[in-house]
């Protein structure tokens, strides 16, 4: 293991903050780079605050980087956020790569997303790394452009890079928190209504409102044909393990991997268990449209780098129940 400094972007975020802490715990030096402060205090930690597209901040961040973990990004699916997405995820990634190329890190790891695939209208399942890249969201296309930029700088600047296409990722404690950004609208009725209002999905808002009797409730989402949603939800701790393999494994240079849990979460099984454990009512709702239904293979990263996720969804839920009880007390 080398003693160089690791630059972790998105160091105030879900994945970046835990990656930075994990590296520091294992005795490595870390620079964090984010718009927001991480709150990390450690003698081997330095922090740069700024936007990825701010050249002076990016230059200061990469100054002593032996390797870069570019884990920060802007995530939004609101139609109004297109400019911000391109600035943070495309222009920001380009500026960071340009500045990184000057110091020639031994590895540049990029957090891409499963949204570079057409996850809910795939050519085949499970999605593997050979599946055509045809994003369906603005966020997804910014991640694909980020991947292209990473490969371009790898070729032109001789900077070995690893692309990780992240599964949907949550801290276990978020799963049963109605206020959480992703899990609130994914699993709870009222936050889902507010989210669909924000997206301007009037038909979805109407069916959701019909189920709203005023109390807190969980939602088992199905598509318009009654097919329950299915997707991967990976614990942040398992993502950190994959990122560390991409950072240090010789064989990861030049490779692209899906990174996430082995088994997808089948909402038809998960939601009744969540309702039972929380004693919340469960509303089964058929939403307009094709819905969410995919499965992604992590076989390549398991085979090539020895990745082994440990947090099954059931284990995450058990922890989420404890976190919910703690919030209530
Ligand atoms: P997060 O939102 O918790 O953290 C992202 C961090 O990036 C935040 O601290 C934010 O302040 C920072 N940031 C955003 N725009 C910035 C900018 N222009 N300049 C500087 N900092 C900026 O996200 P996360 O869940 O930790 O995700 C980590 C990475 O994984 C991101 O690249 C994300 O796109 C990707 N990803 C996440 C998921 C998921 O479900 N969480 C799924 C697929 C891919």
C-alpha cells in the first residue's frame, strides 16, 4: 500500500465522507474536495472547499494527490436542474481531470452510475458492462459524458483510470426515514406525493392521493400492469469496499465495473417486511407507466477484483428499524 495522499471528491457526501474516514482509519493521508465542509477532523486530513469547475480550487485539491477518487457529483431529476447537472458533472469533471493530469496520479477512480444504462427499458437483463450505454435521464447522460472524459484523459495524459457504475446507494439508516432524499419518496406515501408533484406527474399524484388517509404509510410501488418494482439498493459500506479495490488493485486500471449488491431488492417481498417491522400501514399502488424493474450483474468486479458485498437488504432494514426507533425516542 502506498503512503501517498488520496484526493476524495464529494467528501461531505454519503459515499465520499465514509470513504475518506475509512482511508484515514487505515493510516492514509486524505484531501477532501466538496462545496460543503465534511466535519472530518484528523491530522492526516486536508480539505478544499469549492466547486469542481472552479479551476483554482481544483488545482489546490489535486496539488499533492497520488490518486484521485472522484466521488462527488450533483444528483437531481428535476427538469429545471439541467444546467447545474452539466456544470457539476461534466464541466466539473473536465476541469478536475485537467488539473489532475498535471500531477499524474497513479489512479483516477470515477463514480459513474447505473443510469448510463437504460435500466428500466434494457435490451436484456441482468445488465452487465457490455450492455449498450443509452441513458434515459439528464443525470445519466452527464455521467456517461463524465466516463468519456475520464477515458479521454486516461489516453491523452497517461492517467490510469477505473470507472465504477454505482448501484443506487443508501446508508441503512436512511431506508426508514421519511425525510431522506431518496428513501423518503421511494417508500413513504406523503414524500412520494410531494416528489411526483415536483416532477409534474399529475397522473401519479392522483393515484397516490387516493391512497392518502392522512396517516404515515409505506408504499409498495408497482407499475401500471401490477408488476412490483425491483432494483438494487446497496449499503454505503459495501460501496466503500469496492472503491478501495478500484484504488489499490493492479488489475483495475483501464477497467469499468458495475458496483453494487449482488441481489436486487424485490419490493413485493421487502415492503411487507418493512411494514411488519415498523407497524406502519402498507399501501399497494399501481403507478402509471412501465415502472422500475431491473437487475444488474456485479459478476465482473467479483471475479476480477474479489469484491464481496456483505450488507444484504434484510440486514440494512434491521439497522434501519433501530435507527428509526432511536429517532423517535
Ligand atoms: P451525495 O449527494 O451524498 O454527495 C455528493 C457530494 O458532492 C455532496 O457532498 C455535494 O456537496 C458534492 N458536490 C455536488 N456538486 C458539487 C460541485 N459542483 N462541486 C463540489 N462538490 C459538489 O452523493 P452520494 O450518494 O455520496 O454519491 C456519490 C457518487 O455516486 C456521486 O458521483 C453520485 O452521482 C454517484 N451515484 C450515487 C448513487 C446513489 O444512489 N447515491 C447512485 C449512482 C451513482
